[in-house]
C-alpha cells in the first residue's frame, strides 16, 4: 500500500471515532431519531451478512483444517447470532415491548467476538491442540444464543430488569472496552499479515476489526435512539458489508469461492496451498508435455485433462486457464534451460582433445536432447556433398544451420520438426510434412551450430597439429606440449631416468657396400618395427642419429617402473629385429647389421636443449653417457644393463654378469650385465 493510500485508509477509519468524540463532547448534537423499522432491518441485514461470511469462513477453515479461519468464522457467528437477538428487541416488530436480554445482546456478542478475534491472531501449527476443539467451537455460537434467548424470554434475573436508555451499564461498559481492545490487538496482527501478502480480503478483515472496535466504543457511550446509538449500528453493517464486498470482488475475479480467504490463513495452511498449486502446476506441465508429444498445440483447450485437474484441486475454468498459461510458460522456461545447458555442454567440448567423429557424435546427442521433439542430424561436407551418419540425404523440409571452419562451410546442423510426432516419421530422405521452428528456437539452434563449428575447427586443428607433432617427436612429448605449451621452453630438471641406447654394429661397412636407397630402406624397416616396441612400453624416442636411436623412460611422463619398461623395450626391440630379418624379402638381407642395446638408470638433466629457433627434448648427464658406453660393449642382438638398472630390475631379470669394465670418464670400473630374459 502506497503512503497516500495508507493515509486515506487511516482517515476513513478515524472518522467514526472522531464523530463519536464530537457527539460525546457536545451532547446537544446527539439528536434523537427513533424508527423501529429501520432499526430492525439494519440489524437483521448486518446479521445475515455476518452469517453468510461465517458459513463461508467455516467451510474454508474445515477444508484447509485452518484454525484461524475457524476462529474468524466464530467472530462472525457470534456477531450474527447476537445481532439477530438484538433485532428481536425492536419494539413493535416481533416483541410488543423491549427486552433487556435482547437489548444487551449486541455488546455481549461483540465482546465474545472480540475474544475470538484475539484468539485468531495467534499462529497455530498443524498439530496444535486447538484443533481438537473444532467441533466444540462450531457448536458454541448456537448454544450461547439459545441459552441467551431462553434466559431473556423467561426473564430470569438479571434479565427481568427494565431496559435503560443507555442500554450498556456497569460491567458491560468495561466488557465493551475490553472487547474493543481485543479487536484492536487482532487488527494489529492482521496488519502484519497484510504487509506480508497484500491480500484484499485480509485488509478488509483488518478494517472490519477496527470498525467493530469503534462500534464497541460507541456502544459504551451511546444512548438509545440517539445519533451516537445509530452510529454503532451503522458501523456494524459497514464492517460486515466491507468484507462481503471484498469477498464478492475476489469471487468475480477468480470465478470461484475457493481461495477467497487464503490470504487470512495460517502460515502452515499457506504452505500447504502453495504445495497444492505447485503439484497442480507440475501435473499441468506433464499433461501439456504429453499433449505436445501427441501433436497437440499448447494453446489448445485442455478438455478432459483440465476437468480432471479442476476436480482434483477444486479449480474454476478461469483458474485452469491461468494454470495452463503458467504451465506453458514454465514448460517453455524449462525447455530453454535444458537447451542452454546442452549448449554450455557443447561449448565445453571445444577444449576436449578427441577425434572429430566422436565429438560430432556427442554434439548431435546434446542437440537431440535439447530439441527432444525434433529429428536432429549433423552432416559433413566431403568433396562438395553432404554426408550424414545415417546415410540418408538432407531432409527437404528441415532447417539447416551451417557449420563454418575458417570462413568456409564444413557441414550443417539439420533440425526437422514433424507435423505429427505421434505418427512414426518417414525416413529423413523422404519428403514429409514439417513445421517451422520458433524465433527463439532458431536462435538457440544457431548458437548450437556456432559452438559446433568451434568444436569442429578445434578438432581438425588438433588433428593436424597432433599428426605434425607426432611425426617429428615422441607421442608422449607431443601430448605433454599440447597439454602444457610452457614445457617447450628451454631448460630442464633433474630426474632419475632409464636411458635406452641402440645402434647397428657394422653399419658403416654395410653402407659402403650397398647403395643409399638400400640403406634408407633398411633403416626405415628397422625403425618401423622398433619404435612401436619402445612406445608400447611408454618410452619417449628423443632422437635418431643415423643408425642410432635414443629413448627415455620416466620422462616426460612419470613411471615408477621405468627400469623394467626400458629392459622390456630392449628385449622386444631385438625380438622385432630378428622377426623382420626373417620376414623381409630383399637382397643383402643377411648382410643387414644387428642392433646392440645398452640400458642405464640414474639421474639426468631432462628438458629442452638447443636454441629458441631449434630445440630438442633430451636427457643430459653421466647416465646418458654410460648408456652409450654400455651399448658399445654389447654384442649384436643382445641387451646389456648397468648396475643401477640391474638393481632396479631385481628378481624380474635373468642376467649374466659380464664383469667390471673400465669406462672412459668413470673413476672406478663399472659392472656390466647381459640381460637374458625377463620374468
């Protein structure tokens, strides 16, 4: 409520009490006006309006099992009943003369209603003990009215007194002011409820309680048939009429009596109502999804589905229509969220190092998830023609969004929406009915195509770089550099490695005897079989120098069993060479030299060595030098290992001790072992 409206509300509710103060302060203004008919129908009308509100509130309270609604209903029941008794006190209408019991019925009913109003301001939980007395509270008003009417008609003391013009005297005056205080306290609580949910009906109840408090003040000060006396009669009618008008407006707006007093309910009831509406909304969304799957437009009337939901949740036709619109909006929002989530997932694939076909398959799966009612395919251009994974040609009624690589079209994202999804779709290549995509859907599809283009471009770029890198360096080094390009910088770190050195014994005489083409053929044949064996054990081939090859283990990828891997690679290398010599059918095959292999383990400086323009990944140090010396000590077709390698192999190796050798650059003799087998 805006400050201006709040001020206007305060002015309106303050006018009656200001008028009462004026009449009390200046009795000469408190004129007498006596009209029994007006009095009877005014009070009876207020009683009937109050009774109607009480019935509606009681029904809503029992439906929701809400103690506040039941207590507010009790306020109106008590006021209705005792107002009806007061109407009977009108002389000459039903009774021939005034009756003190009927005359005093209004203040009594108002005070009892004030106590009920105060009790309704309390926040009751769903398991509160007050719920046990619901039936008692329902029977209380009629019981009190019956007892009061019986005592009034039988004129049992003190109901045998002659009515006084003031109507309210002695203890009733104090009770009237107490009842007024109860209404004002309850009004304060309902003001808090209004600030929380801004309900029209709760504001009306708040205003009615203020007016009823003012009516009790007027009862305490007024005299029969005077203006001050008529004032509280008018205030009673105004209080109940205000709520009735608010309820009627809500009824006209909603088209149903259900939910008229939801803004007055307890917090637990509000939560239960919200859960009911949430379930209704979820069921509506599910129903609309099923209808959409069957080819029914979202804007079409719900029919039997709407009737079922209306019966289950007590909804009017208008409420069902609003719920349908909400469900459509919620469904569209969820669909967009799902599509955007899939779009984000496609974007994440742009940094994944995988093959083109695998990535495109994942993108098609994500796009099919985003456009779950459509047929989604990805086609790739090859030699100017589109090829799809399923083998069918492009669908003539589809939407196609281009996949671009370096400014050139490389494929399409094809989306086809069948006109009747309930009918099995015809093959994508056959002509068939299709419906257009919405503007928002096309925007999402274009974003999918743009992200897919990025993924496709990255995949092809990676494939080219990967092939280029792996042609000139070990796959392990290439992968490490792609993952972390900073490793390409010059420099290195000290690590324990196992170095494998292999060269061909008698290569120089062989090269002098045969032509260059035979030498290249021999080297390529040998390297073609020994490199895969080294790579199979996780080795990194760091260089080829003529007839020699050098491989590292435990760099750049860490391997706890690097010595064993190097030994296995050496043995596999020799075995592969023997097999290829038996298999190859060329001249001078028996003259092809044999490899000798040396393996050594120890610390080495591992990293990139060279210049900014040209560099090489290698291992430098005594460990590498000793591996070369060991290789020179080996016989063709054998593998020799150094002492630390022998120690690392342990029981896995069967070796023959060749003795200790004086090695150039080493102060002490070095033990050398020939590797015969590995367990």
